[in-house]
C-alpha cells in the first residue's frame, strides 16, 4: 500500500478533493418560509418592495426641521412649539414647520416638513405646547430613508445561502411566503469491521457497538445533509464491495469508516478505486487523529474513508464532510470555521510534521476564557463528548505552551 505511506498535508488534501468534485447538481423543493429554517436557498431572491417604505424614526424623540435646532446646547437650549404626535401605524396629518416639533416613536413615520429627530434624552418638557431642545441635529439624523435597507429589484440573497432566523425575518419583511430550497443530499454512512455490532445488541467479548454510524449521522444532519445509515459491513472483500457499490448507486456521497488494521484500510481504498474515475485522490493525511483518511471521487460522487476509531472519525469527519456537503448544496466551501479565542491552560505537546487537533473544554476565569486540554487515549469517545471545541496545532509546531492565546473551533 505505497499510497498510504505518502502522507498529504491537510490543506492540500482538502483542496485536491474539492477541485475534483463536479459542479453541484441541485434538486429543489418549495417550502413555506417559516418551515425553511436551516435549509439552503436553491435560487436567488430579489426584492419586491423598497424597505422601509416610508421615512421613519430610529429613536423615540421629536421630529423637527434640523435647522430649527442649530446652536442648541445644555446651556443654551432652543424651545420649539409642539404641533402633534406621529401615530404608530398611521400617516401624520399635519406639517412640521421651522420652529416646530412633533412627538415621534421608534419606527414612526416622519411628518411632512421634518427631516431629523432629536432623541428624547436631549429634550425636556417646557410646557404643554413646548419642548426644550438641548442638542442640535443634522439633516437625516436618527432617520431611515425610504429604500435605505432594500430597493425594488435588488438582489437580496444568493442561491447557497443558509436560511437563518435573520433571513426568515428579511423574507417576511418583503411579504415572501414561500422559497425554493435545495433538497438535502443523501449521504450514505457505512461502518465496517468484524468486531462491530448494532448498538442495540449486547457485545460479546471482543465486540464493540457501532458508534460511528450514529455520531456521523448526527453530524451530517447538523450540516444540512440527509444521513442514510447502511449498517455494518464485515471485513470480507466481497461483502464490503457489494455494500459500497450499493451505497454509491443509491446516495449522493458515501462516508465509510474502516477498521483499525492497515489491511482493512487498504481494502477500503482499493474498493473505492474500483467505483469510478478519478477514484482515490488521497490516502493518508499528515494529520492526527485521522492519518489513514481516504478521499475519493467516483464518477462524480464523493467518498470519504475515515478511521474506525470513533474520535478520529468524528474529528476528521467535521473537517472534510462539512465542505463536501456545502459543495453538494451549492454553498461556499471556503468559509472559515467559527472559533473563539481562549488562553491555553496547560502545555500541549504534539509531533512535528503532523497537524494535530486536540479536544478542550472551556471555562471562565474572571474576564478570560480558558481552554483546558483533554488528554486522552486514542479510542475514548467520551473524551470528545466532554469537549467544547478543538484546537489546531500546526504541522511545523512541537506543541503549544501554557498561556498562549489559541483559536478554539467549537463543536
């Protein structure tokens, strides 16, 4: 298995994988906007109406002509005549002339003649019909103009955008009640290993429950795909080949976790190489955990071979499955992973020449966020289950020192 001995840097491996994926072929469906949270837009959205539709105030205060306030200060206030109150949800039926003011609330429509709003904090009641202005305002201050947020025909959202709560709010502001969204890609998930059994069974000596199918299914769902659990293949070549072929025919992509022995990993790579061109692109990554990872594209369908170790499978899965699903959904595959900055509590060693990802949990000490490394042996899934995030130790480092500021990628 010479290809396994040639370890590829992680960034190069991902770039190679993505460059060999064909253009996304989206299938779509229409959904009510309120049911589309978390889904991916399949078509661009354009504005129907201008937003806001009228000149409105951003604060509680008094609508004025800006020139009426020039020179106003705490020590030399200006007094303006009150001429009315702008009704919420209605159009004012009066004018504001020079030397006049009108009560207005946040979101209220400015009366004709006014062009600025003085915040309530800089005013004081002088009499029933007069207000004291203690600060000057400029034209347009504390005012949103018609169309300032959105203009008719403007491109609002592009295909590939994930529908967030803010997106739903924006669509509702335009009166858009239905959107076309991408149908989640079917991601086949196959575990393998003669020792692996269904998690609902009681293991006999030497057997282990199938963890990977379920943890990776949850990851795929979280990332916007539809997991298709395909059970457990034995380590027998014909059984694995038949299951892989069935998965590649039925699904849009395949994720397979292989056993710990080198012979099984090599078998997985050989079978994926038979499934179509260009075949296996990467077999072995300069990476820990997850060195034996396989990346392949078979007749336009991506396949990822992960280690059988549950911790390695989930860590590596998070790094490669996400961009794969993003590509299949037409999303941006180059977006940076979200992270928080924290102070490392303990020296964290690593082996130079391998990029290493280390689980940490986070806690607060005063105003500082502390990242506490979780030291674990390779096959302990609860080491990862207890973690809040992962820190990355670069290829050329021998570790990180206590007190360093680190990026913690949340999981």
